[in-house]
C-alpha cells in the first residue's frame, strides 16, 4: 500500500469529468487502487477521497465515515456513483484535501439517494442523510469535475477567493 500524492487546486484533472469504470476490465487493478486511496485518505485525516484528487481519471471514490469508537470508520467504495435523488437543503462547513486549510460554507442536499457499484462490482442503492450525504455529494462532485468552491454562496465568493489566494501561496 502506498500514500498517494494529493492534487492541489489548480491541477486540471480536478475540473474534468471522470471516465466511467468498466468493472470487468479493471477488476484486478481496483483492490490496490482502493487500498492506496484509503490509506492516503487516512494519512491526511480525510473522510473521503475521489480518484481525481490522486491524479486518476476514473469514476471511483472512497468514503471513510467516522464511527463512535475512536479511530474507527465505515468504508464505502463507490464505483461510477450517481446521485438519483436529492431532498432538502442544509449549509455545510466543508474542507477538502485538495484545498488544505480552506473551510467554507456550502449548500448541500440534506438527503441523497446514490446508485453505484461496490468494490465487488455489485450494484448498490444507498439512501443517506446528514454527514454521510454531505461527504457523498462532495466526492461525487469531484468525479464530475466540480470542486466545492464552485458551490459557495454568492455573498461569500469574494472572501473565499481572498482566502484561496492566501492559502495557495503555501501549497
């Protein structure tokens, strides 16, 4: 297992929609990629990581939902995920491994229904709400070439841009 390099804001791959995975073609390669992404996410204290964030143009994300027991998490592996339903709205305070140090308020759906293949290639339909729903939306946005600063409320855009310019000098 390896800790992968995280692509920072400004890398072109973060703005590109990913290619769908042909599970049968990629099946033998996926376990290593998934494990490396999981270890990378843990190493950076993240709760989710999209393949684009480590320079891979494939529709794959891992989500590590923290559990009550210290240091434990429930892992979700999402291959070709799509949000099929959204309900309600909530303002979420979010950070991103590709934008270290930047935390912003982003409007998200309170509940989502996500369809995807799991790491065994089996179809899954997941109804999520709360923190899990927010993480899923954030990671699926990455796979669609959208980063969270694009979702910021208009009234906050100038402040986010100023913060981004300051922070990116240290990246």
